[in-house]
C-alpha cells in the first residue's frame, strides 16, 4: 500500500489536532476523525469520515493517531472506550499526546497483543508549528515501526527517533522542562528590567542578538510584552507536563529543584484562575507575586 493510500484514524481534534488534520488531508491521506466534542470535526466533514466512537474510527485504519490532553484521556480512549481492542492486525498506533513514559510502554504492550505496532511521538512547536507543518516529533519505538510512520510524520514536521517505546515521551519531558523553566526566566528578566526603568521591548530586542537569545524569548517574550495570552499551549497543560517531569524524576531518584520551583509557580497561576491562558502567561503570576504590572513599568516618566 502506498503512503498516500494509508487510512488514518485521528482521535483528538483540538488546538493541535485540527491543524495536524488539515496538513494530513492536504497531503492526500484518507482520514476518519473522532473527537469528544463532535462539532470540532465539522470543518473537515466534507473531506473526512466522522466517527461516532473511537472504536468505530479505528476499525479499518492502517494508522491510528491520538492527540489528546493527558494520560488519563488517552487511557480512556484507547483502553476503556475500546480503540486498542478494535485495532486490525498490522495496524500502527501513533500516540502524539504527551503522556507518562510508563503509560506509553503499557499501551505498546496492549497494541502488540492485537498484532499492532506502536510509536510514542509527542511533539514540540505549538499551534504555529502544527499549522505550518514544522513540528519537532520525538519518536519512541522500534526502527521498523518508526519507519512505517515516517510518511505520516513528513506531512507534520521533522521526526527524530529517540529510542525504544517510551523514549519519545522522555524527550518531550526534557523539552517541557526547558520550556517551562525558560518561560520563568524570561518573565523574571523582563519584569526586572522594566522595574528598573528599562523598556522591556528594547531589552528583548537587545537580548535576541546575544547568548540569551532563544525561541522562548523571541515568541513568548513578545507575547508578554503584547500581553497576548490567548492559548497556544494552555498553562494547565504546562502544569500537567511539569507534574509528569517530577513524577519521572522521583521514579529515577532524581531531585530537580528548578523544575519543582517552576511547577509551584504554574500551580499558583492555575489556582488563581488562569488555567486556560497561554503558558507564557506565567508572567501574570510573577506580577501578582510582586504587585506590579510589566506594562506599566519601563515607560518614560515612570
């Protein structure tokens, strides 16, 4: 079967899943879609089949992709709602959600019992990367299964095989540790500069040309300056990922003080009613802690 004739079942048409579905359809794949909120599938109803259940969606699929919010939801869809049990022999499950490595390994075993392959393939790049088909895809699985998935990945971004099942999720945890901690650092740096009288926009521009330059400073630093916290990646998801990082650290007898501190800050942000702001909105918690708004600082006469 040629790559473009692969039948894909895509489960989870949310902030990330919708643009990923768009790119897969544009690449010519035949698709069946399922989402808990059925209306999120409506933009694709003329181009894809809409299933009533995960079990129905995967029954004839060569490839099953999940892009769901957390480990519990993936467990519900794949196991409790019967998706894995309905797989045909030879199918390939690609979980592109961010879940615990232990969950990925267990789901791989369940898929193998059905004669199916499994790849854990979480992504980085956010909604912009999803829309522009330039996601960084971190794949865990056998070389054979990852190679089978490559025609799909090529429509979504760039894939790097990390190692066996579960290692893709470990790479995503590493990514999220860097992202969360760096967002915290950018928030503190810009607020510090603004409090001292500097223009945070000018500080960001200057830092972008030096050793502190980063994608976080470029994109999320600008979000902070613009106070644009519409979610690309909601704060509650960053908090979930930080919890998984700390859980995995404990399982490996590691202490990660920076991850713990940033986890606590996101926990406070969410507790203060900001669960659905973009994760760059960590600035809001820092402002709350200090009783100062960055936007009112660093201006002439302030």
